[in-house]
């Protein structure tokens, strides 16, 4: 039981050290994430379409 209590005290101590982003940073990071997701969706869709087209040619 002491190990569990010690564990949760350690968790609480580590959580207090975390620097949480403010609203402006959160919006910036969210937009960056969405842009990267859209970029990679377009990239892999294009790659897949080109590959399918090349396979269809041969």
C-alpha cells in the first residue's frame, strides 16, 4: 500500500512540473497539427492514385 501512495505522490509532483500551454499556443499547435494531417493525407492519396494508375497502365 505504501508503494501505491508513494507512486501517486510522485505523479502529483511530476504533474506540478508540467508547463501547460496557454490558449494562444494551443490554437497554434492545433492548426499546425491539422495542416500536417491534411498535407500527409494529400501526399499519400496522390501517391496511392499515381501508383494505381501506373499499375493499371501495365
